[in-house]
């Protein structure tokens, strides 16, 4: 630690307390301390010096510049006197003050300075060392310190009245600054109160809108459910009557009549598919869809799908291939919902593949213990901009094949929601003109509900 002494002031009489306060303030100003720090240093030094001077004559206040590493500190050491106190004009001290350093002076020094150490000296005296770090941007060199010492020596010594006036000025400035800060604080408090009221109002508005959305969602689900149920009966009748006509149950049809009845049958089938998808979506949103767990064997699932989808395959254009599964062991899940998702994937793949193949496979990922069902086709593919659009309700991609193969726009959104019920996910990878691969990934072990009913 590098210590450079600057100044030493004797503390024999009460007038010396005024002098040491003046020197402390002057030195703090020359070292580059702010106005507030100058007042803090002068007040702390004068409080400790006042008590030290009252103990007796022979005391001293030593000012030094201490460098520890890259930082510099102003160090003030006050050594109380031990000799008989010399007579002088009083400055407010009263007889009867205890001979030990009052705790009030130490508390003041601790609050106003960075550190305040009490060190016993010879003869039962007590030295007080106070330190205040210089501003970070200031570094005082040796030649600057010599100039500071000369300027201190040339500074006039103020009398008690002048120092009191200056102290009063500092007090008035401090009070004005405190009043200004108080006004700023009150203004900030009012702004915070206004902001809080605005936030409370915003939360109330958000809660109101959330409640409206919840009611609207409930009404939508109820409307879709009721509408779907009401449409199912007439649609079933239309489909049955159309099939009776096509089967010639009431006699032969002309070529034109058969063509018209086929239009009616296809339209009824498409509308029935739309109604079923709407009903399933309404049930999921209302939380009324239950998951029925049962052991699922992948090979059996593939055989059922192959037989079910055979009528959709135009074997002259597209080949439907079910690859041998590497998942041999059965796993617990809802087979009906898996079948519904894969049927949608495969029917879409067949619909948008003019020539080539549609391949269905199942693989087991041992790392995260999941089973992935993939449906890959060599069809028209999907552009990157439309990969998320296809999972939005009633959204369809503009393409000549799309216009020829009309759909509901509900199949893929329904698949994603069904996958969520099974704690799985649906992913898609596609290249325009080269084909797409839709993947359903499911956990091999279905999460079991905990005590609170939450599945984990």
C-alpha cells in the first residue's frame, strides 16, 4: 500500500475543529470529490475531531492519499490528545462529556465515509482512521499532490463565523436538493400509481375478453356439435337412398340418371365426412373425447388399414406399400385414434400423388422410447410457406390437384389434436414436386395419471 502524506492539523483548542473542517472540505474539493462528498468528508472529520479535541490537547488530524492497487483513497487519521485541554472560546461543547469517543461520532463517520476503523494507541488513546475512495475517473499523480499541498498552504484560514456561514449554506443546499428529490419521488409515485391503475384496468379488460372468448368457444363447440348431430340423420338417409337407386332396387336407371345419383352420393359422402370431422373437433375442444387404452400390435393395425384403404388405391398409378414393422411388441394406446390419424395421412397421400408410391412404416426410437408412424409419398409436395397453413382449420393449398380433389380442410388439424390427446405430435417434411412425409410420434409407454389426475 502506497501512502502519501498531504497535511496535518493540530487539535489543541476548539478553534482547531473549525480549521480541520475547513481543510477537509478544501482538500476534498482539490482532489475532485463531488459537492456532496465534500460535505460528507468535512462533516465526518469535524465530528470525530470535535470529540478528540475535547479530550485534551496534543491531538492531530493527518490527511494522506493512499493507493491500493489501481484505486486511490483519501485517508484521515484523528489521534485524540492526552494532555490537559487548553482554554479557548467554546464552540458549543459542554462539560461533562464522557472521555471515551462517543458512539454518535463513530456512527456518523461510518455513514458518511467508506470505512471507519478504531485503533488503540499508546497511553490508552484511540486513533480513528476514515477513508473515502476518489472518483473512479480521477488519478492524482505525485506532482499534482505537491501542487495541492501548496494551494492548501496558501488558502486563508476562516474564522468560526465564516465557517458557520459556509456550513449553513451547505445545509441549505442539501435541504434544497432533498426537497427536489422528494418532489421527484412524489411525482414518480404518482406516475407509478397511474400506471398501476392502468395495469389493473388492462388486466380487468383482458379477463373480460378472455371470458368472452371462452363463452364464444363454448357456443361454437355447442353449435358445431348440435349442427353435426342434426345433419347426420338426413345425410345418412340421402346416402342410403342414393345407394338403393344405384343398386337398382326400384328398377333400372338411365345413364344420365345414374350419373346424377352418383353426384348426389359423392356429395353426401363428402358432407358426411365434413360433419364427422366437425363433431370430432367439437368434442376435443369441449374435452369430451376419452382415450381408450388397449394393447396395439403394429402389424395388425397395418393389415386393417390396408384392407380399409384398398378401394382408394388406383393400382395403375399409385402403389400403397406397408413396410414390415420393426416394432414387434404391443404397446398401450388408443388404436382407434391412431387408425384415424393414419387413414387421414394415407388418403391425403393417395389423393395428391398422381404417380409413384405411398409408403407406410413404423420405427422405434430407443433413445427417447417413442414409436414413429411415417407416411411418405411421391406426390406434389408442399412449399415451406404452407407447412403450417395445412394445420389450420378450413385451410387448403392452391393447386390444380387440390381443385380436383376437394377436401374439408379439417383432417390435418384434427390429426394434430388427436395426437396431442395421445401425448404425441405430428410432423411433416416436404419438398415441392418430390413428395411429403407425415410422421406421427407417440410414446411407447402411455403416461400414467398422478394423484391429482395429471398425466406424467
